[in-house]
């Protein structure tokens, strides 16, 4: 552990990007420390006290609890009845229970951390979803591409005779109410971590383990697979690893590195392309915003623009504002997001500031013309949940006012395509939702993993488990929330086999072909 203390010391010396370094440290610790800690136990009375503590937090601050009909109190009571004959339980068991319970509330930003699931044995293959099947892969480290683990039988049907769908449905506690495509992707990827998976399923892990694979015709073949140690495990399937510089925001020497950032912008054959790997904020990465502005000037005479937010896990809304200055007509005003904040009323200054930092304001703080736009919008707006007036603030609105946003900018009045996928999350999913339906803009790809919640963290006193909940309910323009629903594309393009193998970016290439065809058709009509 000495290396982590040195790393922490270094991180604390870099205050500018402290948040990102701490996130990186937590990721490293969570990956590296499985199996290294001793098992900790807490008494049943301490469990009760922790549950009471969490109950108070959920009752007073959680914005999503109770909305979908799930009653976590019943889950708490059932659990206490189950363990009442015991003197103590492990923090691991308690943490897993809380993760499974919190996941049913529907808050996609919530979590419970601080417990270590067993993770020392792995399957010697990686997994990816494809056409509603589970593709079994191996990673070629020399070529840096994936390929079939078995040439004739590429698909996983079962593990230890348990149908794969039965396994996936229970495999990732806390994620079960994610949009279907997002849940499937996350669950399939985690099949590699078989020891963790079998612990969650409460099943004994054999070694070797039997798996059943199928071919294209559905014929089956049984394999006996010896499990491997951590240093022999294959790289987990993740498209982000194939995108050069994708994690630039995690490193202080990269977040403003022009050579890294310039690869996110390009113009080919009158088609402008922007990749946004993270929703960086203006303060931390001014270089990104400067280069975005310069690029948009270069893109002025192109025929179309692609904005790629696939695998973008979120961050700040600053980039939404910046792009809106080019994409929203100067004479237009749009209501693009409606939220209500949970908390003691009237809201304190801290909560107001947190909303304002997301460009969310009450109607009274907008100009008359903006208020007229709000009035027209709200006259037909039907939120999927009617919230308690005693517990939630008035509506806070996110408005895009083209006149204000377009200062020192021009209106890009050509077609814009926003490319998203099932790992487009948080502020990146807000970007997709905000721009969907606006003139000249189409959403392409797959349904996003939508989420928006204004999170707050806590620590349980006895188990020392860390948690997070959302305190804000966020509605899309159509009245749907983002959490568990996401935003659907206008043009659906799924990844193909070659994209799974990392040998091509099929979604992007298919989109480019569609755009080129549209440009060609438009040109022929004008002639």
C-alpha cells in the first residue's frame, strides 16, 4: 500500500485537478485491493443503526425514492428479519444488500461503496454484446484487436448450465434499472470477473468451470475452462481503450495538451467531426474550449457536423453552452430541461448555487421574453411524475437563448448529427437530450444511459460504507426523466462485429455514408 500513499501525496499537491486525480485513485484502489483487506463485521444492532441513518437520508434528501413505487422500507425490514438470529454480519454482505436495494430506487447516480467483493479468479476470455447475443472474445495484444475466442462457437449460452440471461439479470447490483441496452453492455462485460459474479449469485465457484457455447446455427458445445489469476486475466472489452487520448482529463499534464486535444477535431471532405470524450469544464480545460472555437471557425463552410459523445461519462454542462452558441439560431429560445430540487424550502444558497452551476434557474430570474417561452412550454409540458410541493422546489429551467449564446459566434445552419451510445452518461446524456428535436439536429447511434441528479454523498457510521444519492429530479422536454430511460436516437445505428473487434468504427462510418448520401441528394435537387 505504500505506493498509494505516495500517489495520494502527489495528488494533494495538484489542487487544480484534485477531483479527477482522486477519482483515478479510487478506481485504482477499487481494482487493486480486492482480497487484500481483512473481513470486517458489524453487529446486528449496528446494522439497524446504519439502516436508520440511511433511512433518514433517503427520506429527507433522496429525490427519486418512492417515485417508481419501490418501498425500500420493506426491503430493510425483510433483511433485518433474515439476519436477526445472527450476532454479526460482514460489511461485504451488508454492502451488497444495500447496493441491490438502492439500485431498485431508480437513481442512476446512486451507489454504495467501501465493501470488497471477492475478485481473484477470472475467466480467460472477454465478452461483448452483439445482436442480443454474448460474444466470447480474446484480445490480441500485438495487433491490439479482439477476435473470437473459439472460431466455430462464438456465442455464450450458459455457465454451469445456468442460462446466460438468468446470470446477466442479477450480475451487477445497483444497475438493474439502467436502460436495457446500457445494463446489457455493463453486465456482459463483467462476465470475465466470474468469482465476483458467483458470489453475487450466491453460488459456489468450481474450478475448472463449464461453459456452453453455440455457433451461428445454434449448435452447442461444452467446454471445461480453468480459471486464471489476476495477472493472466484478459483485458475487459471496452471501446474507450481503443480511442487514443480518451482519458486525457484524468492527467494534469494532458488536460490542456494541444497535441492530444487536436486529435478530437478533424475535417474530411467538407464534413466536420468533433469527438468529446468527457464533458470537461471551462475552468479545468480552457485549451479544449479555445480549440473548439477555432475548429468551429474552420468548420464554417463545411456541409455537416458530427458531434461524437459515445462512451462519454459526463462532467460539466459547459460544453453544452458552448456548442449551443453555434447550434441555436440567434432568434430562438428553447426550454431544454426542467428540474425540481429536493430539500428544505426555501432552498438554501448552496443548493441554489449548485443548480445555477448547471444553468438551471427559476422562472422569476429570466427576462420577459424568456418567461413567455417558459409559459408556452409549461402549458403543454406533462412530467411523468407529479412531485410533492412540500418536499420539492419550484421548477428550475435550462433555457437556450440563441441571442445570448451566439455572442462572438455564428449560427451553424447545416445538418448536425450527435453520435451517442449506451455509455453516454450524466452531463453527456443531458447534451443529447437538450439538442434532440432542435432544428437541423439529429441524434444517431443507440439509446443513451441517461442520468441527471445533483448528487450528495454520505458515510454510514458503523459499516463505514460510502454512498451517494441524487437530490434533484430532472425531466427531458417530453416529460420523461433521464434516469433509467435515457434518450433514444432519431437514426439507430448499432455496432457491428468489426467494431466489436476494434477493426473499424462501423457506427461512425455508416453515419458518414448516410450524410454523404443526403448531401448528394440535396445537391441533385438544387440542380
